[in-house]
C-alpha cells in the first residue's frame, strides 16, 4: 500500500467518529489475519467503519483490503515486528492516553481476537500447556487496552508500573511474532477443523 493511500485512509478514519483509529485498525487486522479461519469482510467492516460501512466508497474499501493484505504479509512473509507499528511511551502513564498507539493497537487486537479465542480456550482436546500459552499470549497482547487491568498485573508482578510496562512491551513483541503459529497449533489440537481446515466452531 502506498503512503498516499494510507494517508487517505487515515484521514477518512479520523473524520468519522465511529470508525477505528488507524493504529487500532492494525491491531484488529493483526488478530483477524491470525484467525483459524477467515473472517468475512462483511463482518469486520462494520467493526472498523461503524455506521459508515454501508456508505463507504470503493476507494475506502480498497484501502482497507490493502491494509489487511499488508498486515497479512507482515505476519506470514516478513515476520511481524510490533516495534515498527507502535512504540512504548515514557512515562508509563502516557501509554493510556486516548491517542496512545499501544493502547489503540491492544484495543483493536482485543476486539479482533474475540471472534475466535473462546472456542479455542474451551476446547477439551487442547492440552494444558498450549491452552496456558494461548491465554498468556492473549493477555499480554491485550493488557495495554485497559489501565486498571494493567495496574493490577503490575502490582501482582511486584514490579513498578514503569518496569512492568517495559517488560510487557518486550513480551508483546515476542508473542506477536509467533501468535499466528500458536493459533494454528491450538486450532489443530482443538479438533474444530476438518481435513479441509474449515472452522467447525
């Protein structure tokens, strides 16, 4: 996707109150491209654009599809690098401002992963180690989405909020790099796929 197309999409999202922020969109699409089966655009466009989904012109839809493809390439071809998408702000409190990239990315991820995480975590065929790893990954990748939960986890860790934020960001980078592979592993274990890899859940 060219810079001009991205800028036009960012401008469009900024101008519509119920649309996602561009960074939030990236976190959301990251979760969707890691999904055990494709999420149809008819479903996710409403999440991204809100009431504008039915009114958007082709240029906006084209830009969104290109953004999805770009995120997919990052995940499956290039090796996803979270640090190229968001940066940790200092001090730690600044990561919970309304415009904080890491907050927005985590919020988008949390919305996207909700499409498929519950069936995977509750599938009886998934072994305990894989289930625990998946739960930890989702917790880490979404924890910056809510300050109260972040502070509770920081207190439980025995670290200061600043120390915990730095450690958490490093963990996010690690988990995001291998998240698609982890989802595939748990999805296969779950038995929610048939031989054609179609979702049964």
